[in-house]
């Protein structure tokens, strides 16, 4: 069963298809100039390793009224100017390639962000849904990973805690339909994959975003 560690390769595959590209936050490989450009375009961004999981190495960077902030786990660092921010990010980074991703303000429960993991597995000629769950960040964190203290909720239950019942049902269906749309795009690009984990975020208006795709979903 084929596995693919690179978030960038999977993101690029989905960006090349018009029916999936519209769901991808703006994403690029990390560099100082790309970080400057992304912070001009977006209120905040996430910087994360191209390879890796469990929320390890993920940072949230924002431009503030005065300077910049970088949040890593429970700690938020303040920088007066851009060069200081870049130096701070360099100190926090694991020595490997990173991505910069447009920050999405996730809809929250009790003020803590929630995202959704959809796991699908190939059985013979068909792909079967194995799980649709929500991950609720623990207090003080901007990442939702269960290994970092996030709480597991049923996907539909979490949607109904945020949106009116009818909208929640519609969003559950939209996530499932989008998953089925993405699978053939990824299969054509990466023959031999047998399981996929899609991480979705929904903003307060209910817009669905593909945050990342894993070939080794937990």
C-alpha cells in the first residue's frame, strides 16, 4: 500500500484540478520572501513541516498592529519587526522543508477551534468511509491534534453544536461529496494508495476547506 509523506505533493495534486483547487487555502513552500508576501495577503498563516504529523512543528504567525506574533504550542512570541520574526521562526523550526498555508479562522466550540477528519479505505474496487470525526482543540492551543490533547467528537454532533441542524446536515454531505471528488484525483496522481485521511476545516460562515491529506491517517 503506497504512502506519501509530502504534504506539498498532495496539495499540488489537488490544486491542479479545478473542482478541488477552490477548497485549498493558499499554500506555498516556506521562504522569507513568501512569508512576507503571505502576511500581506492574509490576517494570519500556518507554517508547518512538509513531512510530519501530530501537529509537531506547526506555528501560527500573524501580523499585529505593532509587529508580529508567532504561536507554537502554548507559547506566543512577539516580534517588533519582520526580520526578528524570521529569526524567531528559524529558531523554532525543525531543520526540514516547511510550507506556509493561509490561515483559516475555524468555527469553534467554547472558543476552541474544531476540524474534521474523514478516513477512507480502499476495499477491492471501492473506497469505503471508515470514520467522520471532529477534533476539538484543548484550551490554549491553536492545533486540534488528539496527541496534543485535543478531544474526539462525532463529526455530525460537532457540526450540530456549531450550525443549525439543516445546515449541519448539508455540510456533512458536502464534506463526504468532496472526499469522493478528491479520491480519483489523488489516485491518478499516486497509483497504489489504499487509505486516505482528509482534514477539513469549516469557517464560521460554513465554508469548507481542505487543510491537509494524509496517506497514513491515525
